């Protein structure tokens, strides 16, 4: 067994006595003890000696000559070494066939008791997911047993040596894609190390790697430099909820985990870096869902001396590079652009899925003088009447209709008015209030035909848009379920949503809040309206949307300290002392020659989810948290000791428990 004891398992050419040579000091000429010293034991085989590894396997036993998707008929006769996991075991008349799997693929290994009885005996102890190394000769599979679905399906390895690194217990769920998808996600996350062995999950990690590499290569080609920024930052409570980190050194003071490198990357522009990017880890203490995690990764970019057109070209180039490297295709550019108001008016959302129609139609003028008082009063009060036609969905069940109504109510609607068109008849409690002229207008504007169902929203413009925007998405899924609509995952519909309002009025706070963030620059021609009509000021903010998901968002920034102070103090009404404590260092930096600059941040997790065809970003994160914010595998979060709390100068206050209701009687 040349080279094995010398520490080069990958260089093994043969594992039988006939190929070792008579002069070797091995078991054949009385050297079994020497072989044992190399963790080898010789056993007789039909063609000579086969070799078994015992315990305390050396590093040399972990080497391999090929991966498990590499060998073909061109390798017939070669002696090879493979390592991996047992994917499956089959016993055909005493001959054992083991599918050996590594991250590349699967190769069939044969253990024949006629050739190597001791080896076959050891192989019989194997269980699925056990870890082993084998060496053997490549032989052709017998006629009729070739598996054309496998790259290695024409050959098998006739084993002559075996190392059992670990015998696996029976996994708690099938490690196939179909089997794993059927089990509860909590079980998969508890045994995430097993879940990641499934082909789909391995592919997802590979896609993420390729995408990340493509991003780095692209920005390097554009002369950007990658700069790391701190994870420990200062608290900015006016934004999303933060994770606070108590300081042991500074009693009673806290860091906040960075929600975004926003301020640091702008400071880097002041520092003259000019073109910065980072694959940044970010943290937000938000309620979790399928496309949101408390810790996430974003592609963070900032550049000096650019405008919005430069940003569009730069990031369209990045997307083309990623899609080409990962999927082998290039999306057409330039991407479509749509103002925020148009997106809301037509699709009811600022991140529209444009793979299907079902657009919102404004019927306010149709019902301005209607006998149906609900619609007439809404228009008279400054609201709008909007509708969508879900073509072919008139067969929806009462349960489906009730679910849609509940969704509408959750968004502020009092109900969900509808019309079903079946058998040439309009069916709805509200139809009796419509005039013939209104019915004719509805038919013309919405294209109503037999089998359709129309949904209405009567409310303020923004609320009506939001209600029907959500109903549109839900109705589309019902149509897909029925086979009446096709929404293809690979139908890539990229869209820049632009011209967002710079400010949004918050009824609870009774003041304007920044729609994006307070560093977004106003559109130049709207600057005179900043104090007098801030709701009319457009921001130089842009979002890149793909198939109903926001891939990223950014803006051209305010780089003049006087304008930034106006926004903070006069428009957002942030007290001067708060401005100084939160942003004083940044305003001071702007006084020392801040260049015009702008940037964007892309959600890497969301992008990878789209590339992988999954709706949950948990599927593209190696170790995600559940929707309850728990790591079921590592069992975190956990309590900490009193000593740790004391060192950090903090105490745990138990949540208040509401008093129990008094007993009846």
C-alpha cells in the first residue's frame, strides 16, 4: 500500500498484496505488526490481501483522489479513493451496494463477500449517514444496471479497503428533498446539520457562495474597495428597534448592534474613500417572518460624485454579473422605472409583482353620484373607490372569501365588497344599488366576463391602495392554485421604484418622519417646499424590486450640513440636543469637505432566496432563527448568571403578569 503509512492516502495506487510488491514490509512477509503500527490490518482476499483501517485513523486516511460526482467510464480500471457519507445501502444476494455521497454527488461502491469477506462483513455494520473512506477499482456496472440519471451511473467502485470514521444514528427525518420538505420546519432547524445535507440545502449554500463571489469580483472590477465597519455602534432609538449591548467598562451605558453601516459609509465618503462596498452583517430587533431575520446580510455600497443615473447603471451591472455567474443568464437592461405614486395607484404596493396583471382601477368618478351611499359618501369625503377584477375566480369558496375579507379588515377596511359574475348574472349584496349606467361603466372599465369576481375598496387613497394591493396578491395565489394563472419563478421582472415622498406624516407622532432615512437628499426642484409643503417634496430615493420583493434601496444623500440641519430641526422637528447627541459628529464631518455621494444596500438573503426559488430566507441562511427568534439547534437565547449580570451593571426585571380574572360566583 505505497504511501499510505507515509501520510498520503490520496496517492494510494492499490490495496492488495499483489500490487504492493514482495519486498514491502507488510503482513504478507510477517509484517502484520508493522502494518498495525500504521493502523492497518491485513486480511486474505480472493485476489490477494485487502486492508482494513482500525481505530485512531491517521490524517492520511482522510485524503481522496476524486470526488463522488467525478468518475466515469473513462476511469475504468483505475484505483481510486473516495470519502463521504452513506447515502443508502442495498443488499443484492449478499453483495452490498453503498451509495457514497459527498457535497459533489454520489458514487456506487460494491462490497463483494466472495472477493473480500472481511471487508463485506465490516460494510454490513454500516448505517445510512455513516462517514467512511473507501479505496477500490473502477469497474463497469453490469448491463441493465446503468443509472443514466447520475454522472457516475455507468461505473461502480469495487472496494478493497474501508475506513469507518463514524457510524451514524438513525436521522430523525429523511434527508431527501421530498422527505425533508414534509417535516415540521422546527425539527429541521433543531437538526440543522442534518438538514444542510439535503441536496436542495447544499445547492442553496453554493448559490449564496457564487452570488457573494460575483459581487466581490464585480465591485473590484469597478475599483471599489471593501471596508469593514463596526458592529458595535450607538443607539438611534428613532429608527427600528435595536439590540442593545451593555458596556462592562462604562456602567449604565450601552452600545447598539449596527442596523446598517449607513452613517459609517457616509463618513467614508468624507474621508475620501470615494468607492466603498461591504458584505455587512446587520441586526434589527423586529418581528420575524419568511423574508426577515433579526440578523441579516446586506450588500452595502456608497460612492462619491455620482447621481441617480450612475447608481442605476452600476447596480444593473451588478445584477447582470450575479445572474450570469449563478444562473447563466443576463437580465435585459436598463430596468423599467416607475414613480412611487404610479406603483401604488396601479398595484397597491411600492414593490409590485409585475409577472401578472390584475391592476387596480379607479372608479371614483363612476360612483361620485351613486345611489350606493357607501361609495358616494367616500368620494364626497375625499376618498376613492378602487377595484380589481380577478378573472376566473368566481368559483372561490366561502372560506376563501372569508379569508380575503379578514385580510381586508386587518388593513382597516370595514368589509370587502365584491361582485361574482356567474351564468351571465352578477351576484352580490351591493348590485341592487347600482344603476344600469354604473354596471355598464364597470363592465367597460374592468372587462368583466362570466367567471370573474370583482373586489372593491372604498377608503382614503393610500388605504384603498394597500387593501386591494394585498387582495391582488392573495387572489393571484388562488388562481395559481386552480391552474388558471401561471406565475413563473424564473420570469425576472426587475423594476426601479423612484420618486418616493421624502417625508411621511405620522398621525400618532403628529409630525413628519423620513420615508427612507433622514440623510436622503430632496429632489432639487422640490427644495423650496421643504418647510411649507414637506408632503410634496420628493426624495432622491430608489428601490430595486424583483417579482414583488424589494431587493435593495438607497438614495443620493444630503452632503451639505446646512440642508441636513434644516431637515433634522425644521422638518423632522428633532430637538437640537437630540440632533447633537445622535448626529453631531456627522454634521461636524460634513463641514470638512463632504463630496456629493449616494449609495444603496441590497439584501443578500432575499436575493439568494429568489435565485434559489424559495420564499423563505431561512432556506438560504446556514443557521437561521425561527419566527420566535430562537436557535433551536444551539438552544439560544438562554439565561445568564447573576455574576455576568453584575459585571454588566444590569438586572433582569420579570415581565408583569396580568392579574387572574375573578372566579365566577
